[in-house]
């Protein structure tokens, strides 16, 4: 059986077969804000974990950043390569809970990825991947759906089951995915548990998809 966190593969396939993208093509403002605030240069090595349909990757690549964009979904990577052919070689399939990349980066970011991981061991695997792949002095930006107070988690046994979801094109029947939202106390505790140093935390937004996102900037 496929791991629960791969359910987005089916969701992307459903959307793309209908000739639509699943996500809005609107960048996440805090990505560029953190790049500028921590003076990450365009020639430094960047990695996006969970690039999806390339919403943020496109903007960074077109701005001249040296970015590798990765996702566990083969369909997402196929779509990115098709939609952004000039940078097709920068997109790659990666299951960061099962694979290492054999290299390190100066800046790693992941938008709305950690909340897809439910069991503690998978969430720890995410943080450990970041820790192993950051250069000394490198930083990572982690954004999670949540308001910093609410805690909830979905039943991962329900992943892949069909459900009706609202989409900008109208209601659509797609695979269920997973979600775990944590409070700031839990968020910071799991980051520290995995030997990452917190530089800052806060709330941000990425409309129209995420009216509220928790974020942490961390280093090793």
C-alpha cells in the first residue's frame, strides 16, 4: 500500500486530467522575505521540499536563484517540467523520508509540507532530512498550516479515499490527503527535539490558499 503522504499524487492526476492545476499560481510572500532578510545570494544552493506544481519554484528560478525543487509526486514533477520547460532539469522526484540527496544546501524551504505528515516519526524524519542537508551556517524556512494554538490530526487510514473538495473551477472529487496541525509549543518542541536551532517563529499568510500559516526559520 502506498504511504499515506503520497495521496497528493492522485489529487494532482485528477486535476491535470481535467486540464486544470490544483493549486493557485500565487507565490508565498514569506519565501522571498526570508531570502532577503537573511541575505541569501542567488549563487548559493537552494532546495525546495514539496514544490508541488511549482508555484514558488518558478518565481525563484526566473529571478535567477540556484534552486533545486523536489516533490514526492511524480505527477507534480512531470507537470512542473511541462509548464516550466526552461528549468525542467531543476525539478526532481524525491521522497525525503526514504532518500538522501548526497549534497547540502545554504537555504532549504518547505511551504505547507510538514502539516501533511502525521506520525511523530515521519515529522522527525522531515526535520532530520533538513538537518543533514543544511550547510554549516545554512538556514531553513518551514511553513505549516495552523494558527499556533489549535491542534488536530487526520486519520491517515482515510488517505486516498475520494472526497468532494472545493476548487476555483468548482466542486471536484479528489483523493483525501492528510493533515496534522500543532500549536507553537509543539512546533518548537519538535524542532528542538531534532537538534535544529530556532532563529525566529511567527504567523504569516499565503492567500488565497492559506489565510494563516505558522512559520519557523531554523539553522544547525
